[in-house]
C-alpha cells in the first residue's frame, strides 16, 4: 500500500490547522494511509521513519509534542517514542 499524498503538486507552504487526526501504531511493513503534515509524540523517543523521498532513518530522540514531518511510514522496529498521532 502506498501513502496517499494529497499535498502533491501544492505549494510547500501549508500554514493552518489540519482537518484530520489519527492514532498510529508503528508498523514495519505498512505505509500510513495519508501523508501527515505533522506528527505528535506523546512520550519522547526515537522514530524510525520512511520519508517521501524513500530514505529510512531513525530520528534523534524527539521531545513530546508536535513535529512538522511528512513521511509515509513509522516503523515499529527502532521506534521508542509512544502515543503517536498524525495530522493532515
């Protein structure tokens, strides 16, 4: 499954509140249903993600709060952050 990128072809500048929220269970094989504008981390930790450009990386430890990341997958393996939510 591929993440739907509803922002493709739009200007990079997307200021404003998202209209959708979803709780995420990290998964090593399944893409997110939508490309998020932001990711919320409830409990600080590392996120192992796959970017829209195809790179799979582990972030440095992210503090709890909102982070402006546009990714297509949050992996279970290598992710230590919890209480993850995405907004688009």
